[in-house]
């Protein structure tokens, strides 16, 4: 029996939250993206996993797709900004500013982004680009 895309996504997310390594989860989220190419949340997760695994070029492409599919997703914007920082791209500030505006409008998003960044830094403590984006978002 094959997994539905939703159950595959949910299982992958549960495994991530349980602390499973990003390398083991990348194939899961790649499959979700292949089977549901218009799922912005799947592209957002894939970009995050690529960032955790020091694959900024792949993360950049996945984050671009996520933002294109859902421009109102602050996590997709954060991922894109981090990937842009890690690949030396210009124009990342607009994504940080937009994510900040979205977080002002929705307190839940604010908490989710804060928690996501803390979780990312706990998995990858020397993640300088994420720390920089965190300071832009939260230290005003």
C-alpha cells in the first residue's frame, strides 16, 4: 500500500520533530515535492532540510518554489533569506522585511518562526546565516 502524499508529509514532519536527521528526511520530502509539486509547505520543509545539511544551492531553489507558491508564508521567506545569504545572493532583505511584516500581522506566525529558528540553531549551533536572519527579525 502506498502512502498518500498527506500521510507521507505528516510522517516526515513527525520524524523531524522526533529528532531524526535531515539526511534521512530529505528523500521523504523530495518524494512529497515530486508527488505534490504545488505544495508550498513541502518545498518549505525541503529547503529547511537542505539548509541543515549545508546544501544552500538546493535550498535556494526549493525555497524559491515555496515562496512562489505561497508568498504569504513567513517560514518560506526566512528559508529563502538564509539560502540567499549562504549563496551570496543579493536582495534577501526584502524577504526578511516581508517575513517581519507577516509576523506582525499574525502572532502565531511570530511564535512559529521564533521556535523554528531556535530549533534550527539547536540542531546546527554554528549556523551563522540563520543567527543573522534571527537578529534582523527579532532584535529591533
